[in-house]
């Protein structure tokens, strides 16, 4: 018998080849929270009927259905490639580094047409049954992904996914977690670098927090006939918005304040390094955004403490480099 609480919960995933067609999970990520949310549209029929004081139950029908899924947790140093593929869409690798156990994945931004997944969430009943119930989300497509890290914390990822349907008819697949340690990337391994141009970034001082958000605007209401009230695959309906925020003490005004005041573009790199795999290769995840524009405000004094502030930015395309590149170095030889 399972434990009648979140202790027995699990989240498994697998890439789909056909939108909304179930694929049994093959990878289980240790998310901290998983929130599937079925959103059916139901209609109550009626009409003139003398003396009828309550609507007829027989005319209450479900006309269509869809859902969302929110996932949140640590970014792990191993086994996270399938998640990154769902976020970015394009993957090069894994490519072996030298003759070592280190393998490099390079993820760049592309359209998510044909990139979707099945996500199965095992949600336990409380006692006395303590049964883990499978809520299977079909046709999951990432609409928003936010990476964030602040002083003394781990690198976090918050995902929002559009879902074609949520069903309970699929059998719960038994989770198989990696026997190897899956350590999260964290503040102690973070290096933040900036420069006027890509390729010349250098470490900057005073940073106390960093975040990066990828938001995709999709036409997610493609409800057509012959789909049994379910929608067709959402399509990109606008340009991707990539935004972020630097939280920093006012150590060097040239880094953020001057660039904001002068509307100067710059390149920003955030690199998280984990354990050594084999010299000189370590576990690592790096986010490179070659062209950023600050959209915040002038530094302000709010009291007697050290002056600090939040410096939001937007990522642009510099006509040469990919707007964002995520490299993920791990011991994973495949996704």
C-alpha cells in the first residue's frame, strides 16, 4: 500500500510523436510541485417550459475540454535534457567531450511545432485507500519557462504547459529514478558575466539574484470539428518574449545604471557549475543572451542600507548570434 500523502507522488514524462497521443513515461523528474488543471467547457441547455423551476440535467453537456499543467522544482545536473528540449525546441548533441564521460547538449530557441510531451502525475489518495491515482496530461506544450536563482538558493525552474486533455484512464507507470546522484545547480556555482559584445564577457560584481523567462504566445484555441471537443496542436502566434532580471547592489554603476541610462545593449551570460566529471569538464548549465536591453529605472535610495535594486531586461536578436543558447554538460549520453 502506498503512503497516503505527497510522499508517494511522482511525475513522469515522455516526448510525443503525435500531438495528444499517449506515450508511456520514460523519465521521472523530481519536481517539487505538480498542478494539473482540467478546464472543461460545459453548457446548460434550456428553453421555455411552463412550470419547470430547475434546469434539466439531461441538457447539461460538455462541449469541449483542455487544461494546463504547472511544474516547479530544482534544475538537476543530470537527466534534465528532455525538459530543456521541450522548452527550447532545438537540440544539438549530446556530444562527447574529448574521450571523457562528459557529454554536451546545446539547446537553441526554435518553433515548438511538433515538440510536445505526455506528462503523468501520480496523486495519492489519503488513507485508508492510499492509492496513487494517475492524472495523465496529453499534448503538453511549454508556454512559459522561468529559471531563477538568488543568494543561498538552488537554481529553480517554473514551467507552465498548455494541455490538450487530462485523463485518468491510463495505467500509472511505475517510476524509475536514476541510481546516480542528481544534484541541483545552486548559487555557489553561479558565475554572472557581462560585456558590451558577445564573446568578451567578464565576471561582474554585486549580483544577488538572476532570473530568465521565456514566454511563448500561441494560438491555443484551435477547436475544430471532428476532434471530439479537443483542440488541434497550438501554433506560434507571435514572437517569443525573453525577459529577465538582475538583482544587484549598487557596486559598479557602469554595469546596469549607466547601460539603462544610455540605452546600451550588452551581452549577459549566467553559468552554473557543478561537480567535476573529468578534467577539465564539469557538470554545467549556461544561459547566454548576446543582446540585452535594460528596461528598469534609475537607482534609488530607500533608507540607510546599502543601495540595491532590480534591473529587468529584455533579450533581443543581434542579427548574428542566436538570441539565447543553453548549454548543458552532464554524464548523460542520451536524452
